[in-house]
C-alpha cells in the first residue's frame, strides 16, 4: 500500500532489544533467566522501538513473530485436528494459512474474508504457527525437533484441560485488539474443515513508556518482568532459540504456561517481602544487590549476616549459573477474566507465559523444575494451563508454512 511504513525481517531485528521482550525473568513468574548485560543481552535504552504502525513481512528463515518485541495485544488459539486429517489435508491447511498470514499481516483481507476492512495495514501484526506433540507423529509432520515433547506435569501444577494441550497453535500479536481478533477469526474459520477449537487465551502488555521509548513491561504483581532476554540477531539468541539441523531447522519450540496470580494475598506483603521473593527492586527492576535493571545478580552478596538475594528468591532459582547455563527467550501477556462463584463474580488475574528455546526438554523443563521445587513465588502463583508446541520454520515468498515437512 502506497505510503504505508514497511519493515523487513532483517531491519526489524535492529529494533528489538531486551526491554521489548518481557516475560518472566528476574522479576517474573515462570522459567525465568536473569542475565548480565553482555554481547547477547541488550540494555533497555540500547535499541529504539519500532516506529508506530509498521507492516512486518512474514517471509524469512524463521517465522517473524518469534523474535519481534511484544506488542500491546496477543491472542493464542490452540486447535485439535479432526480424526480424518492426514498428511495431505494438513498440507492443504498450511497452504491456506500461508495465504492468510501473507494477506493479514499486509493489512489485506484474507481470501474469502467477509469483512476485509477489519484488516488494518501497519498494525505491527505477526502470526506464528506451531504444532503440538499430537501433530508431530508419523503420517502427519513426522517427529518434532530434538528435545520436543509434552511438558511433564510439575508437582505444584493444577492444570485444567480448558487451558492445556492442543495439536496446532496460532499466536497473533499486534497493536490493535480489533485487528488481532479479526485475524484470529479468519485463521480459525479457515481451519474449520481440518481442526476444532480447543482453547483461546488473550492478554495485553505495555512494551513502551508514555513517550514511546522501549521499556520492560510489568506483570500484575507490579514487577518489571522480562529483564535480561537474549537480544535477537546475536549469536546468543540464535543458539538459544533456533533449531539448527534437520527438517525443523529455522524453527523453535514453545512452552505456553497459564499462571494464575493471587493478588489479594500478594498485596498483604510488605514491599520488602515482595522484593525479597523475587530478588529485585519493584521500582526499577534492579537487583537487590545493586546496580541497574540490566546488571546481573551478585548471588554471594550478604548483608547483616544473610544473603541479599534469598535462596528461594525467584531470580536465584532461575539464574543460569545455577541451571547449567540454560536460558530461553521469554514473552508474556497479562490477562484478567471474570469468574462466577456462589458468592457472585470475582476477577481472576494472571500471566500467559511463553518461552521459546531450541530444545524444550533440555532448556525449559530443568529450569521449571528448579522453580517448582523451591521458588518463593509459588506461594502466590498457580499454573493452571500448560502446552508445548514445535514452531514451524519460516517460509519464503512462493513457498508455504511447513513445506519442508509436508511437501
């Protein structure tokens, strides 16, 4: 469209920094990793945010939505394949979805769209497609990437079917809720001959401050949430996130965890108690051991005879030095929903946590087990949903999603 700002995949990586990738790190709720600023970790002010109103091209070796900064609205939809879907029909769905992705991210109506005017150009829209363990089997996509499997149930999990599992995943993210919701409807509608809806989750994030500068967003606990992510375009990011070999090369794996937060009991704590549960200051996300948000924790620091960062603080339990150097690329969105009870309606709040990594079983699962064992935040959080997906490799113009797996 003439006059519409356009950003290529390569140029986009120059805009994305640590502050644009917020989800559960030093002050967060899931398998977080707190890192010092280094060659692969960007300080909050080091990268400029994308200018408002960009069209993000969907083509490339990787799906565009993985490495992009969080946007204001994200919606995730999981689907279950119908019993008669085979490799050929799954390929038809992927070709159909590819046409949808190309049209919707460009701001055009998808083929057969009854309301194409709801597709807005320059909406920072990305659409990411993944496959669950049930689709990664002979006769469909074949084996998933190395280390991909369902996430083991953790001891403290209280999982509900309504938020867990799925054969396929679509993650739609953008600046405008109407545009995101419309894209979700089109993807789900076009999948109807092949799959049925299993669950959908939607949330919001605040990736920039009032002046439009990038910032690490905050979760419902008021914590700066997402410090120390590996920076897209660096060797650290590439080795952390992307599958490098085999038919899944260019793809990734994704853990989706729905985490319910008990705000009432959390707000009964003093500020000191809240900060010591995380190991970071609430005001600016800096370590309790001093410095700025981008600075690493001093795990040996003591004051008045005790560790400054307690042994069960979230940031200590998740620290890479205590987890074999394991890390991941985290994003997240805050959610609220009304829940009917015998006494009326209450509001449930929480975080939909997303962790991208090359090897889910080797990277995500060990860190999550460490947190499940003795993370102080467990007292105020409960994981009620869990799902694992293999993120399909990217596709070039003239190709389609999953062609190297299904073609």
